[in-house]
């Protein structure tokens, strides 16, 4: 619902934690990421701290989150990180 778009959530991506608003994760409504964060949630939520767990590469998730926030994708110069980012963007 629109009223929970500003709800702050913590996402644990491969062991790295990120904090953002639900609306940011739902920026592209037809994306896998948006679907994962639309009720009913398809993700495991940690009962201890309420964080959501994604079993994906956390090293580049911050770049994806930054893209969702700013609308511009920063591409790493490192060819390995670039390849990982391409794969992860394809997933989300």
C-alpha cells in the first residue's frame, strides 16, 4: 500500500546490511525486487530484528540501491565487480 512506502526496512544481502524505505525497493514496479517487497512478502524476515534476508551478492547491492534512489547507475571499473553487477541487475 502507498502508506507503507516510507516504512524503513533493513535488508541483509549476503551478510551485508542495508537500510532504506520500502518505496525505494519498489521503484520499478515490474521488477523482481519490487515483487519481493510487496505483501505477502516472499522473503524470510528475521524474527529477532525484523530484517529481510536476500541470498545474493551484497558487495554490489549498494550500487543497485543507489541507482534506485538517484536514478543513475554507477558502474565499477573493476571488471570482476562489473560482471557481478551485470548479473545482479539481471536478477533484480
